[in-house]
């Protein structure tokens, strides 16, 4: 099973709340904890990672808080996942780090695993934080050969 860690999941949730409230201005850790229903210590831990990764900007003072460092359309889901999980890859040999697997030199499916990971990584790179805060729908598009390929599209006119 391919699964994101809880902190990664919570990080995506938290970023979506910051992105949704971007028009409201600064968001405090307390506000984000209350909205997301996550414990304040967890929110603080997530905010630290998101700040260090350059996704958020911290504003100090009585009326301080957090805002997005970049527009939500410029932050990919892959970037957020990588901040928490490290390089995105389905197996150890599909990241840019070599030597993590003893079978790597003789693996008969390494190249295929790398291509599959590239496809998954590419899909996550195309999906942005702005997409994440709107309802999505699964669609089918045709590739250059006319074959149906699944894709994701925003449902226009509504927010989650």
C-alpha cells in the first residue's frame, strides 16, 4: 500500500486552510488548530516544517500569524509531500538516492519502477494547492494515440 504519513496528510490539510483563508489575512496557529480540529502542538510542529520549507511566512507581533509565501497556484502538492516525506518514489530505487536497496544493481524491474514513480510524481507536481482547495473530479482525456487516460479537473464554481 502506498500511504502518506499522518503529518504529511495533516500538513496538506493545514496548507489548504491557510490557502482558503489567504484573503482574510494572517492566520494564527490557534485559529488553524481550531479550524482544522488538530491539536495545537501538532499544528505548531506542522507550521515549523512548512516555514522551514518556504511555504509560509511568519509575521510576528500581537496581530501576527502566517500567510502563504507564494500563490497557492505556485505550490505543488508534490512539493508539500516532499517537505514531510522526502523524495517522492514508490520504492527506494526510484528516488535520486542510490544504494538504498541491496537488489538495486541486479533488479529486473528497476527501470519500470522508476517510470511508474515518474508518472505518480508528475501527477502530484501538476496538482497545486489551489486545485486542492476546490472540489476535483476524475475525468478521462485522450492521449496522442486516442487512448483514454484518467486525469483530474476542478469542478468549476464551487469550493469545498
